[in-house]
C-alpha cells in the first residue's frame, strides 16, 4: 500500500532504511492535482528507481500576491490513486507549517535565468521554486529527480541550480503530455469553462505554426513572433502574456535563429494563465 | 596517512565508502592557514565522529573587491601537519575552477541576519559564505559540521540556513581560542607587525571592560558602546570599524540589555581588520 507521510522526520527515517538497503530513490516534486503529465514522470521514475517518492505541496512562497494560491486545485484522494497506479511508493504531503515552521530568512536564487519568460512576469516565483526544491532535495536526497518540460524555464533553472550547488542528483526532463487536441496537460486546465477549453488550443496551434516556419528556415525572430501574435489574437478569449524565443540554455532573447532555442508562450484564456513551449535544435 | 583530495568526484567516492560502512562524518570547513582555533574544531570533530574531513578553500566569492583575497595567507604543508596531528582523515583542497567550473548563477542568501555587524561593512560577504557552505555541505554531506564562535555572525547565519533549508546536519559552534594575552587566534594575525601585534590586544581588553559593565548590571547600550569606543581610541594604531551589541539570535541592534546579546567588534590595527566578540546570557 502507498504510504502518505506528512512529517519530515518520519520521511527521513524511512528513507534511511531504503538507503541502508542500497535502494535507489527517484523523486517527483509536484503541487498535486496530478494529471497525465505527472503520471508520466512517476511512471518514468518508478521504471528507473527502486523507490519513488512523490511530493505534493502547494508551495506558498512561489505564488505572487495576486496569484491563485488559495484557489489552486487540490484533490488528495485522486492524487493518491494516480500516484499509486503509476508506481509511487510514498507520497510526501507536508503541511505548510511543517515546511515553514518559522520565518524563512534563507532563499536560493538562480540569477539571470529568471529574467525572461515567466520570470519577467512572476516576480519572485522562481526564487520560491528554487528555495522549496532545495528544501525538498535536502529532505529526500534522491538519486534522480523528474521535472516536466512544460515548465521549461523551471527545468533550466533547476538544472543550473543543481550544477552550481553540487547537488548529487540527476535531473531528468520529461516530454510534455497533451490532450488529444494538443492542449498541454496542466492542473490549471481545470479552471477552464467549456468555451475557454476550446479556445485554449490556440497555444499549441500557434506553436505548430512557429515550428513550421522554423522548419522552413525562417530565422527572423521578430517576423516569427509577430505572426504568432496575430494568430493568437484571432482567438477572442485569448490574451497574450508573452511569446518569446530565447537561447535554450541561457534563456536570453535572440534576434536570429542561429542556435538551439526555446519557443515559449504564456496566454490568458479568460482568467486562466496557460503556458506551452517547445525547444528547437539548430543545425 | 592523511589524504589530500582535490577533486569533488574523488571525494564523493571515498565518502560513499565511509557511509556504506555506517561511519559518521564530521566536517570542518576552513580557508586554511590553520591555527589553534581550527585545531580545536578538528580535535572536537575527530572526538565526535569516526571520520573527519577538513576543507581548505580560500573562497573568492566571499571577498569584496577591495579585500585581501590575493594576499590571504596560505601554507598547505603546515596545514597538513596541523590537520593530521589533530585527527583529520582527509583534507579537501579543491582548486577554484573545481568549485566554480562555470559562471555561477545560483546564490544562497540568508536575509536579515546580514544587516548588522560585519554584514553591514562587507557587502555580499555572507552571501558568498552561505553559497560556498551550501556547496561544501552538498559535496561532503556530513553528520556534524564545526564552526568557530569567533565568526559569530557567520555561525548564526549558517545555523539559520541549515534550519531553513532542511540540511540534515548538526552545526556545532566552538569557543574562541586565544593567545596568552587574550588576542583571538586568526589567520589574519599573521599580517600584524610586532607593534601592531601588541596593539591588537585592545579588542579583548575592551570586551573584558564591557563584560564587567554587564556583570555590574549596566543595561544602557549607548553608554556601554561609548565607553568601549573611548577605550579603543586610546590605542593609536586602532581604528574602529564597528562596536555593536545585538540580539544573540536575530542579530538586530538592541538599546537595552534585556535579552541574550552578542557583543561584537571589528577594529583595524594598521591595515589588518580583526574581529572579536562574546555572547552574554541575560537572566
């Protein structure tokens, strides 16, 4: 049976036992409300490690003051089922005051990589992410940790943090899982009303158009972005937050396609902010 | 024989072996030029752990642009001897490009605790300390780590960082070791010319005077500080950087002695900046 653990000390005790038996530990940090994207991470971890830990923690310090912390969707019963069916051994589900028992003074910040994309729009978000992931890594101390490529900037930041801070953990980025009509799976999709759900396909459709341009050797980033913006604006329920093409590794803006790039966007559908992206290898 | 290890991967490999044998690991991070203060940390670690690792790394990112990085004293041969004689098993002595192989983007910062004392004077210093200690903790992953109370602010910051970031490491603060005339042992004492060496006793003498006032129930911090300043100014070679009385835990300035406090000072003797302190329990 899958174990739900709420206390850090209890988790550490169990993990020590696994390590004493030389069992490898895979870790999938999540904010819960698990969908097929998370399921694919858990499945991969469970195929590559003897033990898989899934954390479910809606981390307050990565939400801005006007963001959706309070209404972020939660469903622990369903999460248990999804985690269990995909091979998780333990769900770590701490309360906020277990993770933050006293005023937090210490923060981990990955500078530079948080300047563009979501970082430019969500001030302090990635500082909150890097900080909680550091805490979780120190608690779980896994051999491998799994992150979705949907949060491409988060993945780049975590990879750089692990290198810079000498975490002895292999970071594995897993492909985006999509609905049949192309919409990237996201816990926030549950916010969408039926009309909005239909409109939300505009993200992937636009990414496909950009991909086509890149395949046709278009290298002028301004031209590509303008066309993409026009395409999204055809959808009345959509409001662009950003559409950007950045260097895949430094996440700095590029003007010309002459290196590996990340094509990424954030678009509001009604009040719901959705993100999507793909990376494109230049050669 | 004591082992000198320069490479992170090699150290990790050896440490894994120790851990497989369930040997406890004590860690003493230093910048080298070991004196009796370091020796006492190493001795304590070796008495409390099966294996003791001493790191010797002059960490560039904790030095300001006008500080003494280049002329910081180094003597690996003597350090080996001191470490060995006091029970160290391994010296970890990485080159700068082993610790910082590429541009560092990730920094650990312990906010608030770096506002007063040395933090106010050495901008970015404690961010550099917290960052390198995080890296070293992730590399060595010790059971216990030993720090001197001479660097009282550093000790408070590391303790808070370990709590906030859930490092599974016990931090042990060790008493200041002094010369016969009271001067706190420090690698920087080697900078002092004979006349300066004599003048340097003004720090401890002034701390003793403050201690006497506290024992006599003086609670007016302003009065205490003013007397201390006057006392230091009697020494022509001394130039005060700061004399402060702060809350022992929050490191915030206090006006009245009504809680546990840290009495700390930094004084230039010639061009050499020396620090000293004591903590005083209120009851």
